[in-house]
């Protein structure tokens, strides 16, 4: 077991699933793991984006589908079986959903948000955990959000969905540690990805103002980069984090400090 924080060689030959791998944080994590020699099932609904990620992840397999559909996640699990015993899971697929007060959120938008962010994370766990247990253990990192740790007035429904992801992940730690599984969640602040741009665009004519507010209320006065989140994800996946289990780690420049 290597507990050196910069030792990525421990991922060589290991098999894992990364959801949301076609863009942003999922892509960044997938490329870093593949770079270290992991063989991955890359899952996303965006087939073109997946293809672009797969070209940077030799030895990996792309599976296009919707995380909220059990049959699609079952296909991802079958692809995992073809690669070998699975010991890594990263769930990065997610959507922002409505940026509106709770009373203005439509039932349809609420259901879709929870289907992707909450059910989608659960389906990945549902299909991967039994395989991880059979393989003798592994490590899970879910992507929640700083908005899953504190209430949020800009996207309250998203905040509720990410709060559910935090506690679902902690429940995995509470349930499956004896089976060799560690589970942690990373809670990013504003990170420079397409989703962040969508957050600003949702403000319409107020987009530039929202961007300034998001930037200036952060103690670091800047947005994070996908690499900065990826470093935290790989640390939590790795043996360097062997006694870290069930945490919800903000990676937010101190926004929630
Ligand atoms: N970027 C940020 O500022 C930020 C902050 C906090 C949390 N997060 C979380 O990090 C994760 C990654 O976000 P990102 O910034 O990389 O966003 P992104 O929009 O760049 O990537 C999200 C990916 O998820 C995929 N996806 C969405 N719905 C899906 C579905 N139903 N089935 C399969 N794939 C689906 C998209 O196609 C996309 O490739 C998300 O869960 C997001 O909520 C992001």
C-alpha cells in the first residue's frame, strides 16, 4: 500500500467506472486515472463528448447512456465485467436544474433533477457496489457540491439534490466499510466547466453580474480548475486516504469557511 500522496502508479491496471465522463470534472478525472494506467468504463449521455474523452483514455471503453435509466447503467456494469474486477467508482454526471425559488420549480424539473443527480448516483452505486464487494473492496468518490453542504438561494433544488448525494455517500461508508469499501464525496465550489457557464447564463441579462458575485464572494477571488478538483478526487480514491471515509470535502477556495 502506497500512502505517498503523489503516487499515482497505484491506479495502474485497476478498473473503474466514471460517470459524466464526457465533460468538465468527469473528463478531467477520467483522463488523470487513465494517465495513471487505470482502465475505465466512461459513461455519459453525450456520445460525442465521450468519444473525445475516450481518445485520451487508452484501454478504456465508452458507454453512452442516461444515468437515470437502470437499463443503461446495467450496460455500463456489463462493460465493467469485461474489463475485470472493479475497484474504483467516480460519479460526476449531474445537472444544474432550475435556478428558481423552490415555489417556482415545476414538478417535472424537480423530478428530472433528482432523477439525474440522486437516482443516477444511486444507480451507479447499485450496480458497482456488489461488484466491488465481490472484488474484495474499492474506493468510491461521488461529486456533490458546496451547495450540498449549505443552503443556496440561487439554485435551491440543486442544493437539495446534492445534500442527498452527500448523505447517500456517507451511508455507503456507514454500510460497506467492513467489505473493504471507502466512500467519500467531493463538494466543489465554482469550478471553470461548462456547468459553471450554464449557471451564469441562467441569469439572462444578469449573467455578468452573477459571475462577478460568484467570483468576489470567494475568499480566493477566483474560480477553481478541473485539475484542482481532480487532485482531491484522486487523493480520496488512493491509499494515501486509507483512513479517510465518509467525508464531504469542500474544494472551494474557502467559500464555506
Ligand atoms: N463546475 C462546478 O462549478 C461544480 C460545482 C459543484 C459541483 N459540481 C458537480 O460536479 C459534477 C460535474 O460537473 P461539471 O462541472 O463537470 O459539469 P459538466 O456539465 O461539464 O459535466 C456534466 C456531465 O454530466 C453528463 N450528464 C448530465 N446528465 C446526464 C445523464 N442523465 N446521464 C449521463 N450523463 C449525464 C453531461 O453530459 C456532462 O458530460 C456534477 O455532478 C456537478 O453537479 C460542479
